[in-house]
C-alpha cells in the first residue's frame, strides 16, 4: 500500500517543473528499481509515460544522462520480464500496451535528443535507444514497426518526423546491423512498392554513413539492388537511381560487382525509348522526363576526387559516347571528362584494358576507334536540333580528348574549339545563325584533316561517316550534317578511286524522291568537289550516263521500268541540281574547261531523258541559274557559247509559254525569271528581239496574270499567303531582270519597249494588275535613277500621263506606288537637266492620299500635278496627252477625273508655251469624245478647249473652221459649233 502511494507520488513529480525535483525523482526511481524491481514492473507503463514528459522538458546535461540511465535500467527489467515466458505477469493486451509505450518513448527520445552536442549526452542517448530497440526486437512483429510507421501510406509525416523515424532505423542498424540489413533486403523482394522504395532509400542512407558494418555488408546489398533493375515501376526506378547516387558518392569500391555507371545510361535510354514511343499519358511522360533529368544530374554532379572514381569512370565513359540512345547524356559526360582531364592524363588507360565481357554487353558494335568517336561527336556538334548545350558538350569532349584522336591536333583544337564554343554561347556578335556555325564547324573539320595529313586516317574517318550515313533514317535530324561532313572529308582525300567508290555508293543508296535525301546528296558532292572537282565531275558523268543509257534504245522491259521509275526521274532532277551546285564550287580554270561540254551537256542529257514533270523542269531551271551565275562570276573576259545560250533561252521561254497562272500556286515563273536574270548577264548579250519577247512573256505571266476573278479565288484559298509571297518575290525578280536587260542593252529602244509593255497593265481595269505593274515600274525607275539613265527622260510625258491618274486609284498601295514612280521620274529628270527639282519631293504630300475621301484624294493629286508640271519638259507634251487619252479610253471613275485634273492643270500652267502642239492636242481631245467615259471627262474637255482658245485663238479658229470628218463624234460637233458661234459674235 505504501509502495503504491510512493510510486504514484513519483509519477506526478516527474511531470512537475524544476530541475531539482526531476533529478530527485529520477534518482529515487532508479534506487527503487534496484531494490524492488519485481514490484516496480507493474508500474512500467506509468513510468514510461512519465519519462516521456521528462524527455520533452530536458535538452542536455546531467538530468538528461540520469533520465537515459533510468530508461535503460527500466527497459532492461522489462526485457527480463518479457523473456520469462510463463512467469511473465502481463497479459497479451498488457504486453501490447507496453510495446506501444516503448514506441512512443523511443520516438520522443529521437525527436528531442538526436541533435545532442556533448559526447557524454550522445552516448547516454544511444544507450537508452539501444535498450528500447533491444526490447522491441524481441518480437518479430515489432522489428519492422518503425519501418512501417515511417512508410505507412495512410500517414502524412512532416520532414522533421521523417528524419526522426529514419534516424531511429539508422540507430537500429548500428545496434543490430545484421538483422536490419536482412530485413531491408527482404523488403526489396516484396511486392509492396512503398516498402521497396523505402528500403532503397534507407539502404542508400546506410551506404552514405561511415559505419564499418555497412561497408562490410555493401556488396551483398548492391547485389540485392541489382536484381531490381528490370522493375518497371517508376518509383522503384527512381529510388534505384538515388541509391546509385548514394553509392557512387560513398564507396566506389562496392560498384565493382555491378556497373552502376552503365545502369545510369541504361535507365536514360529506357526513359528516352518510352517517351519516343508516344503511348504515355501526360503524367507518365513527365515522370519519365524527370527520370532522364535525374540520370543527367547524378552523372553531372559526381565528385571525381572521390577515391576510386577516376578508375570507375575512365575510360568506361567513352563507351557511352557513340551509341545514339545516350546522346542526351553527353552533357554530363563532358563535365566528367573535363573534371577528369584536370586531375590526370586521360591517355593512361585504354578501352582494351576493360573487361571484354563488359564492353560487349554495353557497346554493341565495332571497337571504339578514334574515327568512330570523332564521327559521333562531330554529328552531335553539327546538329542544331540537339541544342546548343549538347553541341557545346560534344566540342568540349573533343577538346579534352584530343590525344585520343590524333597527336597532331592538340594545339590547333586548343585554339579553335573555344572559338566555336563562343559562337554557341552567343558571345560573338558577328555570329548570325546555325548555318554559319555549321559552315565554321565544317571548315574546322577540313583544317583538322589538313593538320593531321594522314591519308589512311582520313579514309578511315570517311568510312565511319559513310557507314553512319547509310544507317541513318531519312527523317533523322543529323543526316543533313552527315552528308556535308562526309563530303568535306572526301574533299580532303587524295585517292581518286576511293573517292569515286564512296560517291557512287551513296548515289545508288540515296532515295532522291525525298527532298532531304536529294539535297543531302547535292551537298555531299559539292563539298567533295572543293579539292577534287575533276574526280567528282567524272563520277557524276559516269552515273548520269548510266541513268540515260538505253532511254531511247531497245532494252529489256525490266530495265526500261527501272529507268522510267519515279525514283530514277527524281535522281535525274537531283543530278541536274548537283551539276549546277558543282559549277558554283569550281575555280575559273575548271569552269572554263568543263562548263559547256561537261556540266551543261550532262544537264541537258539528263533533262532529255526525264519525264519533264514539274520537278524536272524546276531542277533544270535552277541548274541553269546556278551555272550562269558561276560563269558570270568568272569575269567580263569570259564569253558563253551563243548558240548554247540561245538554246537555253528557248527552253526557258517555252516553260513560260506553257505556264498557266492560277490555283494551285506554281513557282515556275519565279524560277524562270531568276534563271533569265543570270543567263542575261552572260556575254554576248541577247538580241533585241529576244529581249523583247522575254520581256513580254515575263510581264504576261507575272504582271498581267492572274485575272481579278482568279485573285479573288486565291485570296479565299488556304494558299493565299503562300501565293502572295511568291507573287511579291516574282515581281522583285522581274524588276531585277529588267535592270539586267537595261545594262546589257543600253540603247533607249529597250526602255521604250518596257514602257510599251507596261502601258496596258498600268491602264488595266484589274486593280491587282495595276498594282503589280506599278511595283514593277517603281523598281525599274529606281534602277534607272541609280544608273543615271538619261534616256528615261524621253518618255517623261508618257510616264507622267500613265502614272498621274493612278494617284487616285481605289487601292491605297497603288496610290503610294504611283507617287513613288513620279518622284523617281522627277529625280531622273532633274539629274539629266543638271538642276534641282522645284518645290521639293511630292512624297511629302502622300498623307492626303491616305484619306478615304475622293475629294481629298483629288485635291492632293492636283497639288502633285502642279509640282510635276513645274518640272515638265514641254517637248514631251504630246506624249503626255496621248497617255492621258489612253487612261480616259480604258479607265473609269475617279481615275478619269484625276486624268482630267492633271490635263487641265498642265494646260493652265503651260498653255501659252505649247503653240506648236495645239493641233495634235486638239486631235487627241477630239478622239477622247468617242470614249465611253466622255460624260465624266466632258467638264475637263470643255475646260481644256477654253484654255486653248484663250491662249491660241487663231490656231483654234483655224482648226475648228475646217470641215468635220466622218469619224467625229456628236459631242465634238457640238463643241465646235459652240466655239464658232462665240467667235462670230
């Protein structure tokens, strides 16, 4: 009875504040247990609850150590009691309560005392925790209690709670390492995903610890984890990667039994494959992407200074550079190699020194030669789809591994590769785009080969690139660069037979029906021709002859089907383009020796054997454009074969004649005009009749067509933007062609032809045609202004008469273009007459033309008329009036009124000075009265007659006194009678 009261009092004092009372109570409890242990056992659960309150109040020092001693003392007693079998006084329910109280006390101790600073305190806490775990581990049911509480899916633990529970298990492992590790290993084989992930996390934490027991057990742990590598569950795969990271940063010697580096790469490849398959949900794709990032982060953050890390990584990393599935890992690989290169000489260990079984399991294919490695890194560096970071990683690998490639490149690469890296990082302002970077990279490759000067080495590299090219899919983003890289390497080779063999191989393999393949093959041939022009041209001639041989002869049906296949025709088109590209790469001597006979001859032979579809025609036109441009670049001393030039012109003109402008959009006119532009630059110049025919056809196809009805259809179609862009390019090309023709035929007669051809379109009823004609005219006059063509002034009157009414065109763009043309015309006139144009530039008045008001437009146009008329050469008066008549005859609406305004303004300003032109002007006015638009023009006609009557009454009386002709209109009869009556008065 007295003992019970004492114990009850002690339990209440445990919860009291004040350190003296706690110390006294704890010492008393210890003494009581020493003397009356059997009696104390029945108060165990109360004592444990009281001790929990002490743990929450005490942080360190003497009382903490006393409390830990009491816990250990009482728990030792509990263990003894539980081990007494049938002598144990507790029922099963009471035992469970004791275990629960011990759990709670354990977590409280860990939560409050795990961060003790004093060594004495740490040892005391460890002893107390060991005593509690010793009791809990008595029963198998409680061995994993902490583990399951830590990873119970139904509970949400804070980070602090998670850390406390993990610490408990770590302490458990220190106390009973064998049992703990065996238990965690057993969880790896369980189907419970959460338990498996938890076990991996804890094993990783144990691997990071400095415990000797864990170092001893690591090999068997690694072996157990390795068996999980094929697990498809995303959380398990992530946990394995985290375990690998812990292992690499803790003990690299334990990695010998399992290629953990290889697992990182395999997991990266696995995630990439799953994402590429395209059958994942959004969440699954994100999870796989996160795994890829984790793989890269693990490798990229490895500390190469860790003992044994260099041996583990090098040269093993090289095996993962070449396979395409590991491309994304080149960034962390590059970082590792760079860090390794700063610590040791990377030429020390060879790939051959590694385990052959390991090599064959990781790297399926030929051994890793310098050429294999360089080809892979070049492809990555030259592929813009890889991204600049990946490209930079490839370049850095080349720089750090230079001795692995060839001893001669070290100094050069140390200088050149940093410059390429600057381009990728955007540090160089002159670096414009990816095409320029690719050009620099290929130039770097060629310079490297020239530095190496080893024909066998270069041929081996070309074989490696050739093999990669043959095995690459057409859709591969790297294939375009592979073509150019192989061409560059073949350009550095010396053996003609070797070069020809490789070129023929790829000419036969390439599927030219795919535009990317055709373009790639053209670039391969062009780059190879840099130093081997003769060999490449001879190879092309041989292959072209095969394609055309037997086209017109009696051959087998199978051979005929082969030669007439779509692929064969596509190949002919590609070969035509290749010849043109080859011409652009040729030197002056090579071009003069081979252009007309070999290059042009082969092109025409290939075209004659083709099906002459759109693709063949475009290829022919482009090749003509290319070799003409190349020949023109040779210089003024070169003369092209006149008969061959006429034949090419005939072909191009025939294309234009057969072209129909409509939907769908065709690029033929643009391509033909571009080719004509280049062909027209070649000496000797075309004859005038050829130039005129060329001009008429080009204007008909580009300016006259399409009609207004077709334009409406085009603007409503899905191809509207594409067509309008193509049309603008065609108009600009036509303007350049006219400029070339003006330069090659400097007489005034050709400019007159241009004006005559454009006149019909400028006065057309089709607003779109007028706009196109004005665009062409504005380009033409700009060129004439630049060339200071004074002969343009001879057509000043005609041009003003045609352009003036268009300052009031319904289409705003046409109004602006008309003003631009008039302004250029005034500038040309001023320069030709060596004077400054009066009253400034009419373009300053353009604002008034932006108005939607017709009246405002007419007022602005009248102001412009006064400016132009002040600078008008009066000898061009009749031309002006004839052009105005043409507008009145074909135009309507506001344009007729604008024409009348300009005419009356001119007569008001210069009526007194045009005495000799009165008769032809009256003749022109008389013809205007038969126009369908006479009602609109009548006020201006009458005003013109009045002005002329006031200024030149004698001439007017003489003209009107003559008898009327049979073709005179009734309107003109009335005007004549009215004037005669007034004069008689």
